[in-house]
C-alpha cells in the first residue's frame, strides 16, 4: 500500500474541519481536489475511510490511517525545522491534545503558551475519565487523563493530582447545613454539577448520604463559571484547590475530611518526535509546580 502525503493531509484536514469545504480552505485547494485525494486514498487503502456526513465520520479503518497521517505530519514538521526551513508548508505542526476542563482553566494553557510559536495546539475538552478514548480513536496524539494504564501504542506518565473539596458560601452553609453535611441536609441542599459525565459531587455525596440521595442540581458546564456559580450561592460544589484561591469571596469547607483527589497522567503516542517531546516536557514541568504530589 503506497500512500501519498497530500492525500494523508487531505484526510487530516477533513477530519479537523468536519467537511470537505473546510479542508479545502485549510489546504488552499478546491473541494473537488479534496474529494479526489480522499477517493484516491481510499482506493490505495482498499477501505472506506470516511462517511460523508456533516461533520464527516471516521470509520475504523479511517482511524488507523488518520493516526498515520498525523504521525507523518508531525515528523515532517520536525524534519523541516531541523533543516532550518521554518517557512515550509506544515513546518508548524498541529498537535491535537485532550484535556479536562479544570486543567485547561488552571495550569495547562500557561504550560503550553511558550510553545505557541512552534506548534499549533488543537485542544479537545473532555472529562479526565474519558480523554483516553480520544487517544484510542486517533483523534488526539496526547491527553491529560485519569487512566494510569497506557492506551495501546502510548506511554503514560504520572503528573500528580487535583484536589477537590466540598465548598459553599457562608450563606449557603448556614441555610442548608446548620448542623453540618448530614444525609438529611444533603438530600435537600442544591448542588452545582459540572456536566453529566462529572461524578465528583456524587462520589462525595453518596459516600456521606448514600446512593439514593437525589438533591436539586444546577448544571454549569464550564470550569470558571462552575466555580463562579458556587461563589454566587447557587449551591455547594466540589471546588478544586487550584481555583479556590482565585475565587475572590469566602467559601466554607463543608467537610474538612472530605477532599477528593483526582490523579492525572500524561499519555501520548509512542512516537519519537522533537515537537511532541517539547510539549511533554512543558506539561510535566508545569504539573510539578502546580499539582498535588501526594
């Protein structure tokens, strides 16, 4: 099987953009040219790689070829930079990375900022318990994840952990928890939930009050806005230590022994790439400064 570099770039651009038209704009060609390259790539692979929906859907065979396309693109950029040709097409590679929202809102962006001139980051926000799935499909090359076991074809390095504590404003604490976080109080008090995949609140709640407790819930699916909702008195929530210090208002800790630690790992493709190594080093250095080491 012989695969053409332009065809692989067409596949990558189409998946990133979601449509042939978006890929055409990114590669400065016509949608017809993208379609022809994709068709030629499918003939060479002997498989259907994309389902032409909007956005396009990658088939199982397409995921394997997509991983190859992104590896080739990254290595090509490394070689171009090594040869001193920073102006060559693709000399600044795009690195797709999956990151949980709280890490993105606190320590990951400052870690990546010094590399902004060397690599374009394509950040995928996903819960830390689900980011590894994006590695398996080839959607991303690296991820901040709570999974310690490496995805096949990847390495895994412990970063540290983020510590979350059940907190509320003094007014919320006085109104709903006059006798502390009793099971009865927790059944009535409103709770702020990040999204439907997030079980941090319920992990602590069920440990304190049992699995049958279903309190009123406010859904706030954005990291900074989530903490703001707790600070504004919507209800109690699990607030990460990294964000609690910047809230600007007093928050009461409902249970001094109720901290929940979420371990984080850096997983990346097992690929020798100078660009990928620089990103890894930056992430690990920032994690060593910012994350809990327990």
